């Protein structure tokens, strides 16, 4: 398993997910906890993609 490729892929996924959430229009009552929950929901697919990329490379 190529751990450097897995960590790189997870980092890129996390960066893109964060940018995507921050560029979207904000609701009337922005709460930091809602942003954190949505980022954690993006963490699971990012980790799965990272494990897949680490396994393939």
C-alpha cells in the first residue's frame, strides 16, 4: 500500500470539499457546527478514495 498517495488523495479531497462548502451561498443563520458536520460527511468518501488510490498505486 502506498501510504503517501493515500494521504495525498485524502488531503486533496478534504481541501476541495472545504472550498466547495465555503463557496456555496450561506444560509441565514450560519453555524460553524453545521459546517463541521458537513465536512465530516465528506471525510468518509475521501478516506475511501484515498485507500483505493493507495492500493492501486
